[in-house]
C-alpha cells in the first residue's frame, strides 16, 4: 500500500491543540501504567534501574 499515506506523516490541519494535548496525555498515562506494571513484574530490574538513575542524577553537572 505505497499510495496510502501514513497518518503520522503529515499532521492533520483540523486537529486542535486541545486534541493533541489530550492524545499526548493519554499516551503518557498508558506509558506510566506500562512502566509500573513492568516494575511490579520485574522488581530486581526495577531496583537496578532506580539505582542507575540515582547514580546518573548524583553525577550530573548543573
């Protein structure tokens, strides 16, 4: 289907800012939910990720 445009190629000019923000908020909610689920299912990996993040934050230069 090379002649059918992908919906992510060109933004819909009729889409309002509010609709875009609503879709983005929904996406971020689902992403946070997926991360929380992964953390519950893999606690050791989640702990290691937290420790890595803490180390990055401690060594970050402002």
